[in-house]
C-alpha cells in the first residue's frame, strides 16, 4: 500500500478525548495516551462489531469475541493480519471460502454470518463455538475412551464431508 492511499485512523482517548493516530496499531492493541497517559484499547470496533476479548491467534489471523451491535449477539470475529488484508487475491480466496462455508447447513460446521473490510482489515464474523479443543480435552480427562474418540471422529468427519460436498477443503486438519 503506498503512503498516499493509506487511510489515517483516529481514535479518541476515553479519558481526555485527545485524538490518537492509531494507523500503525492492530485491532484491540493497547497504547498509552501521550496527553493523559491513560492506557487505551485502539481499533476496538470493526464495522458493526465491538471487540471484547481475544479468543485465539494464528499465523494469519486473530479471532476475537465481539458484539454485533446491530443484532445484539456475540460473534467470533476473525481478523486477517493487516499485511494479509492488503493482498487482494488472498482476501478474495478467504471471502470465497466464507461464502461456501455460509452455504453449508450442518451441526458440525461453523455458521458464517458475514465478511467485511474496515480500517484496512479484512474480517469474517461467525458463530461462537463453546467447546474445548481436543488437546484441552485430553489434558483434562487424560486417556479418552474408544466411544468418545469414535464420537469425536464421527462429528469431525461428518462436518468435513459436508464441507467437501460443497467444494470446500479444510486446510488445518
């Protein structure tokens, strides 16, 4: 992105109302206000989504719990890192995958609500899944019974099959 096309992002300090240039800071990061020295969360809103807390992070994105201020529901807001959000081919691929995922109606496939761009970031809003990872389950329970393993494997493969039938291949399994 060249400097003349870069949008300047301004947030206001909630303590002293000082305008803060947050252009170089990622969503939900903390900065110190140079005027009143208060610690301020910046870019805590993308589109209609107000970011509440971090759920997880990977090499390509961060996922936050966020409030959909229009519909009043909690969503998982997956935000691509800014460098990736500037790659049109990559964001087109993610948008295509999000549309494919949104077309799948299956209990083992996350529901995608929308995609969007705001403040130089590409995001996907989706259903929040309240569940433990397999790693957490094993560390909590220890060895899983054959019945539990088969149930989990069935659920995972059932969701993957539904996705595959719509032309979507999950790359993280």
